[in-house]
C-alpha cells in the first residue's frame, strides 16, 4: 500500500515485529499520546470500490463524458410592437447576442444589428424574458453566447 500521511500516526504507531497498530484515545484531538493500541484486524475487511483490492489500489473511476451542447430555447416571448413603428409601418429585424446563464436565464443582451424606431428596445425586453435549457460542457451547465434574431412584421401583430 502506498504511504499515506495521517495526522497523529507516527513510527510509534508500529507495534512489535513492525505490525501496524492504531492508538486508542484522544491523541489526534488533544495531542496527548497513549500507550493503548487496537489491532486493525478487529475492524474487519476494508471496503473498497468495485475493482479495488483492499490494498489501496483500484481501477480508476470511469470518466463521465458528455458531448458539449448549445442552449435550447425553452420559452420565447414576442416583443411588443412600438406604437411609433406601427404608426409609420416600420418593419425590421433585430439581431442580438444573448448571454445564456447556467440557470437558463438570459443575462446580457447586446444588439448587433438594430432596426430603430423602438424595435431594438422592444426586442431586448422580450429577449430578457426568454428561457433556455443551458449549454453544457463536460456534463456541467456553462454560460454561452448565442445569436438570435427577432423579426418585427406588421402582419404578425
């Protein structure tokens, strides 16, 4: 078995003929030493992980592997058509970069390409209400930036 550094165990922990003995008492907690010893064979067989030998060696645990995933849209919210844009019959698309947090909520929203007339602001407000299944890497959720387009068409409103 490979040596292990355990606080409170010293060469004094070795009994007659080099056998390992465990001191009983409060030595580790208080720093006081005792001459009483316990035979480790009284504790029974050491339980090991599957494939272990009881000598401190085992097969390495299988690595958990998951493919990296992108965020998946859970809930979409349609932006409110701004009255000024509606009155002027302005249509357009707002392209934004959303930061999807590890909890699936939208963090920062950066407009990459706007349409003006209040459409950009309406799209940002809508995007902040979207939810996602978060992106993952190594089986863990991660923050992820995703590009999304919100189309404003008068026929849809």
